[in-house]
């Protein structure tokens, strides 16, 4: 195939990143802007979005925008899709990054907790993808990237809801890849391991943090910037023959069995 520029060049593309105001989402959004894409981000907090977007776009020629959206509220998801497409003119790349975890063992999970995690980690990804795919089909090019987790492939006690939703994203990506491939749309997952973001660091004590680091082949946590390269591979022409796959980015965590 003929590349637009370099294989990783995203000039002329427009991307939407949920949970884009901090952590992995912000790092990936910055990487997209550096590669030439216009970037739209969403989260629940406008103050974080405003400052994050300025940092994401700084020193680039990319355009950008943001919207406050609670991804557990279906109306917010629909509004986000409409707003992002209207402000940037189109969305070629969707990164479904927003997610959360509320550790509870199986006999302690409340209906409210289960419904909230399923809506945020899984259903919102389906709904947003469903809303943006028609435009991608019309243009004959698109990328959908779900941020799953190594907790989809292995797990820990108390991660029933989280692991279930992250594994479901992998299944959904495989099915969507079959449906959308003929339209030039690729669908993949990233499965990060231990990364230094607010979500895991807010749930773990110092002993648990050290334990996670020791379980990696590299002996450390990942920095959010280290997810940018894998993400760019899967949303650019560099990964034009990769679809329906899950790329594990875990510092070698899953290499260890004991």
C-alpha cells in the first residue's frame, strides 16, 4: 500500500480519545497530535480537560477540542460522538480508553457496582464505536482501539467485574474486525500491564506496588509515554495489516508464572 507520508504519519486524521485528560489517555492523545492528527478528548472534569488539551497540542500544528462526558451515561456518550464529529469535521480514530475498577470479590459485588463498571468499561465502548463507524465507512478508512488490560488475560482476587469487561473488549474487537475490515476499518486492543497512572496507584498500597514491579521482566512500572508507540502502530498505516488483535504492553508481566 502507498503511505500518506511516513507509516506513522497521521496528518489529516482526526481522533477522539476518551479519558483523555490524564494518564494513558493524555499520553496517547499527545502522541496522536505529535504525529499530525487533530485530537478531541473527553472526561468528566472540565478543568482537567482544559489544561490537558493545552499540553497535548503544545508545539504541534494540530487542532483540538474537548467535551465533558460521563461515559456511564448513555446520553453523554451520544452527545460526545456528535460534538466531536461536529467540531473536528470527522473522527477517523477512536481510542476507547475511559475505564475504572472497583475491586470486590464475587460474593460482595453489588448490582450497582457491576452495572456501573460494565457500562463504563464495555457498553460505552460499543455505543461510541457504533456512533462513529458510519462516518468511517463512508470514508473507507478508520481505526478503533479499545484499551483492554492484562487483567483480561490473567487476574487477581477482587477483579471479577474488571476482568470480565476487559476480556469482553477483546471479544468485541475480534467480531468488529470481521465486520468492518471490508470497509477499511481496523479494530484492535491494547492490553497494558502495570502503568504509573492514578487508577492503579490509587488502589494499591506501597507493598502491592512493589509486588507488581517485581512481577515484570523489567522490574519496574511503565510510564504512560511508553504506551504511545504501540498505540500509534495500531491507529496508523504502520499497522495496516493488523486487525482483531490484542497487543500486550506489560513489561513482561505475563512471562512469569510463579
